């Protein structure tokens, strides 16, 4: 599903440049649930940005579902993002003046889905994350866990091939974190490929595979026995 | 632009951000309001300045006597020159082919004027019927002196509007009333209005009457002529200068004055003054253009600033939309479409209010050097368009940058 070869990325910081990714090789198959771990500054967010086509690599190959991702125009990148990827962020990134339903419907708007169909679909995904009754509420009226569930519903609404979650539990307490992870596991059970960036051990062990990043290179890549989150909920 | 889905999205955004929309609209509307009022007053001041200068007929030429300052043909300097009827009549027939209107004038001095028991302290001038066209008093009531009055030495008087307001408060109209000038009753046959109050404090009587009744003999104090109007301004000036020179030469010869004795008599042409005045209005126009452009620049800066703030506030939203698969153009286009929509609506609201205010208040403004402040609709309309365009440009740059580069930045945790 995802394949990257010898990926390099550096940032210009004034006169000197900062080499963040120093040759990453990584492969993930369909249906995998991978945790990407590493301390801050290890390059994990940069990797996720490149995987999410929000940033370009300096060199190396990146193939997503058999499509080479290279030198994309902004428009093409936007199309691929819309079709292939769903994002979940640490700070939820919901649009604060739109209701939960409208937030979930937004990626469908950019897919050109008609209004009525958009709302039906969005409601379906809200129901899936258990927030059907909260459809008309604004993000400010939701708890952190509910916001993240809305964000996940939004990421799923576009029916992407890969779900990218950047510290999805970073802003949540542990009980809520497990609820969110439970949801992510269930989505994975349905066959979706999910990448989770985290620095929490327990969250990482709820995935099926852990990739350790340090100073811009992968230092460890192992399969783990998945800890189910529902036992904590 | 005509995508219904997009308009729905925009109205959604406007509906849910009422305060932001209102504040943006208010600042744009008030900016344009102030701008149009300022432009209007600029125009008003220009009108006022033009009004102050544009009074008496501009082709008029005046001649009045002075005192000689040079010895000439055995005559001593210091001799006082006195024009007489003959001078006027000769000049009139000499230059008959270029003169349009002509009038001698005499100032009647040391006479008592009474209306009933009230003593009036106004100047009395004897003029001929043409004088109306030379100095241009506008008749408010009745008529001016006519030829018949001159021939019959009629005892008629034309009074200024201010005299009517000050003295004839008890009667509906001063026409038909009599005033006593040195014990002789004069019938009021007309009321004239001038632009300046001072010029309305005059009483005109026929020159023949003034000379006959008040011992004027054949003396006159000054004489005035107008030349027929010429389309071309420079030709008109040349004609006036030519006439002035000929008139002076004749008068100098008639009174035995040295050709280079400037103090003996004065010949003055309004056309030459007008030439100076036209130069002045040119400068004034440039000045107000400058003021107008500065005001528009201030408006552009203001509106652009508002746009910048609005876009800055939405940077994060731009990032989110982009992560969800929006094309950069569609985000920027939508935000600008919304901004233009809000700016245009509020801009034209401000325009309508300010133009309405100028329309209602403008004609009632009575201040020196400000006359009828107004602004042409085309100017105001294009001003609003310029502001919208400038605001759009100002909003476009940061929006484009946000959509293009700063996605990663804008989504970072704050």
C-alpha cells in the first residue's frame, strides 16, 4: 500500500540546513496498523507530512497504492489527498464555526458530492463513531474525545485508502485515549490501513507493528502482539 | 463563480460568522462613507473657490480717472482728470464695432435718502440700462433701468435685495414704494440680487437723472464696456488687451496726458484677471486631485488591512481545508469570493448612505468657499471598485501563501 525508498528531507534554517530525514525505507501493506514512534525531533512529524503530501521530499521514492508520488502539482496533490488519505490531528483541527455534521461532510464537498448525499453520508459516519445525537453541535460544545471522534469520522467519510493519525491521543486523558484507540482498531478491523504517530508506549502497543525513528533513520521495525483497547474502556 | 454549492458554502460561512462579517462590512462601509464625504467636500471647496471668483461679466473693461504724475505739453503734473459724457460718447462711437454693452457711471454723494421717517445710508449710483449686463446684477423683482428712463430723466430707483430685507420689512414688495433722495421722490421699480451682500447695498438710478438732478453736469466717474464673447479664450484675451490699449490711447489724447503716465487713468480688463484666475483654478484642481488621490490611498490601505486580518484569522481553516483535499485555487477563490461579496455589499451601502447625505445636506451648506459639496456617481462608483480591487489583491497574497506553503505550519499546535 505504502512504499518509500531512501527518503531524504532537510529544512533550511537561515544559513545552515537541518537534515531531518536521512534515508528512510519503509513499506506498509493494506490492512496494517502501524505505530511510528520517536522522541521529538526524530523526524516523525516530517515523515507524516511527506506521507500526507503536505510537504515534498528532497529525494527518494514514494509510492502510494501503486501510484508514484513525485513532483505533484498542487491540484494533483489535492486530488490524491482527497481520494487516498484521511487525516487525524492531535489538535483535532475541526472548523470551529461548523457543526459536527458539517465538519464530517467537508471532505465530501471537495469530492463534489451533492449536498443531500453529503449529509446522509456524514450522518452515517457520525453514527459509526457514536455521535449521531451530537450532529448539530459545534466543536466548542463537544469534549476532547468527542472532537477527536468527529475528526476520525471526517477522515473516514472520504473513504480513504490510508488513515494518517498524528498523535491522535496527545491531547486526551488515558480513558478517552483508549476509547479513541478502540475506534481506530475497529476501523482497522474493517481492513483499513492506518498509520499512527505517537510517543506513548501503551498507545503504540495497541497497534500491530511499531516503527522506531531516531535522528532521521529507522532504528527498529517490529511486529507486536496487539493489545485490544476495549478491555480498558 | 456561479457554482451554487460554493455560494451555499459561502452563505453558510457568513451566517455563522455574523460578528466578523458585520465588523468587516462596517469598517469597509464607514471607510467608503468617509472617503465619499471627503471627496464631496473637496468638490464643494472647488465649487466655492470658483464661485468666489466667477462673478462679474468676464469680458468687461473698466476705465476710471486718476491724477497725472508727469508734465506733458506744458501741463503740470498733479492734475486731476475728470471724465465727461463726451469722452464716453466718443469712445462708444469710435469702438462701436467691437463693443457689446456700454455704460457710464456716476457716484452720487452727499445726499440724504429717506424712506418714510427712516434714513437710509446706502450708496447711490447713476448708470445706464446696459449696466445690468456689464456688472450682472440679477433682477429678483421688477425691472432694471431702461432706455425710456434715461431719455425721460425718470425718477426711478432699483434697490439691492439686502436693502429690501433691511428696510422694507412692513410691505410685501418694495415695488411702487417711494424713497426720498434729497427731497425728491423716486419710485422703486426693481430689486436686484448680487452674490455679495456689499454689492446689494446699492441704489441704482438712471445716469441722466443723476447728472441733471444732483448737479452732476456732464461729469462721469467711470465707464465700462463689455466685448462680445469669443469662443477661444486666448482670442478673447487678445481682443480685450487690444481694446484696452485703444481706449487708453484715446482717453490720454482727449485729456492731454503723457502716453507713459500710468497714474492719470486706469483701464482694467476682467479678461486679464480671468486669465490669472483660470491659472489659479488649474492649480486648485491639481490640489484637489492630490487630496482625492491621497484619500483614496488611505482607503485602499484601510480596506487592504481589514482583508489581511480576515485572511490571517482564517489561515488555520485554509490549512484544514487543504488537508481535506481542497485545491489551493478553490480555497483562495472561496475566501476571496466571500470577501468581495461582503466588501461590495457594504461598500455600496456606504456609498449610498454618503451620497444620500451629500444630496440632502449638500445644497444647504452655506459656508464661504464651500458650495454644494457633491460627488459624481461615476467617480464614487469607480472609487468603490478600486477599493474592492485593492482589498482583493491585499487578501489574495496572504491567502495564496497560506494555501500554497503554510499548510504544515498552519496546522501546527498553537
